[in-house]
């Protein structure tokens, strides 16, 4: 019977910096810590791309709105009443 050794997956830590001037210093400091396998930088932003499925949903919503097939809630109370009715 063969034995299998499981290799543990490395843990990643994500740090968000408000001051870009600190990036170089923090990167240098992290490299000095024993056990740090790598230090990589990434700019993370919102994905603003619209998928084909989203385009179809938007087009459908516009068509429904043009036909008057919409629900209008003018106050938070009206919206809550609508949600409660679902």
C-alpha cells in the first residue's frame, strides 16, 4: 500500500496600503522575515466589464421599463412593503 504525503498549501496575506510611498519599505522589510516565500505587488480594482449576460439583462430591463412593466417605490416604507409581499 502506497503512502501519500500531503504538502500544505502556503498561506497568503493581503495587505492594502493607503500610502504608496510605504510600498518599497514594506516590501524590503517582508523579504527579511524568515518564511516569506515571495512578495508580489498588485493593483486591485473593480471589474467594470459588462458580460454578454449582463447586457441581455440590461436590455430586457429597458424593454420592460419602456412597456411600463416596472415597480415604483417612492419611499423606503413602500419598498419594504413590496419586499414583504414577495
